[in-house]
C-alpha cells in the first residue's frame, strides 16, 4: 500500500528545494556559469544528493542550469544575444498586456495601479537610505530585492487588467528569464541616482497614460521602459562576481 502522506511530504520537500535553488540562481547568489558543487548545495539546503539532483534536473528543463559531461552542473551562462532576445520579447508582451488592460480594465484595476505606484514611490527614499548605510553586499542586495518586489507588483498591477491568464503566464515566464539580467542591472546601476530617478519618472508618466486610457502613449512608454535595463547592460561588460 502506498503511503500517500509520505509521498506528498516528499514531493513538497523536493518542491521547496527547487524553489530555494531557483531563487538563489535568479537573484544571483550563484553567478552565471558558476559550478554547482554538491557539497556546497547540501550544506546550504540541508538535503541529500537525491533531492538536489531532482531539483537540478528540473532547473535544467527551465534552462537555468546546464550539465557538463559527467562533471556535474553549472549555472546557465548569460549572453548579450539572450539578453536582447528576452528583453525585446518582454517589451512586446508587456505592451500587448497594457493595450488589452486599457481596453478591459475596470475601477478595481485602476485602484490597484494607484496603490502599487504609491507603495513603490514610498519605498524609493528608503531604498536610497538603506543602500547608503548597507554594511555589506548582502545587505545592499536585500534592499534592492525589496524594491524589486514592489517594482514587480506595480508592473503586475498594470498588466492584470488584460484578463488573459495565458498571456499573463507568458509574461511571468519572461520575467523569470530576465531576472538574472535584472539583478545585474540592479547591482550596477540602481545605486546611480540618475538612473533611479529616471526609472521613477517612467512610472509616473506610465501611470498617467494608463489612467487617462491613452493606449498609444502607454504602450510606447512601457515598451521603452522595459528596454531600459537592456540598453544599459548591452553597452556594458557583464559583471559576474557577487
């Protein structure tokens, strides 16, 4: 007889390992191209080799890790070709979501935009202050990730009105694929006040266009806004170091 409780517990445990490892890769704890050594993974996640191999196999399918011939796993490398592909596709998808959201969004959609924009704007001075006072890289990374979560909430709010679960799934997948590049952008540029201020002004202009139901302007603004990190990273040397 199958012990369903044990089976479900094992599945949940394996899922947690996948989620934690995936987050560490997306947030840059493990750098692009870095070798994923089993001893280090076992210590970090407090698990054995079997669930780790299962997690790595799943992330292999998601193109977040690569396997070397009989030599284990590495974090999937990054490239400017992939950067361009992901960001241009994201910009088109986000623009389409916004176009549909303006056509179908209701009062609740507008209220969600206003609320998320307010939270993001309130967090801006707190981020600047915490970055100045951050005692180490981990503290700075934590502050940037908090801001990034609010930034993601804002973009999720403006696109949610499109009323297309399929389109939103595609959008989420592209956001995840872009995460490693976004973290390079955050680390290199968001400590620059000019870049940060320009980003905030983009949000203000975008919110006005959305609430005024100016479809053409909103689509243009969100397209250009999403390509901002691409343009900066494309013209720079990627920094892999943590």
